[in-house]
């Protein structure tokens, strides 16, 4: 079993050069926006397929259910990540300097 090491967000993956905090923030912001856009797209796709099923334009119930479950799991994962980020922030705020 191989265990990958945890890397600092300030170190570029292929290089030894350090990132500035602003570069790390921009990278995190981009990754976070992409993830939220992906979750939003899954939600919209699920809603669209559900509307098509209700109006009788598609007959494949399995496709609609799969799209709904993908959207649900993605949203649940996003909420859990948000909860962990908030929890980490609160823990940092409780630290004494």
C-alpha cells in the first residue's frame, strides 16, 4: 500500500520554488470556483432531466435518477467540505498566539 505525502499549498507540485500566499490563494480560489461550478452544473442537469421526464420528452427514468443522485452526492460532499473548512477556521481562531 502506497501512502502519498501531504504537500504544502505553497510548494509547486513539479518545482521546488515556493508560492507566495497570494499565488496559493488564487490557486485555491480557482479550484474552489471550479468545484462549485461543477456542483451547480450537476444540479441544473438533474433539474433539466427531471423536467424532461415530467413533460414526457424522455422515457429513461434511470438516466434521470442517476443525474439526481450525482447532484445529491456532489452537494452533500460540498456541504461536508464547507463544514470542515469552517471547523478548521474556528479551530485556528481559538488558538492562542
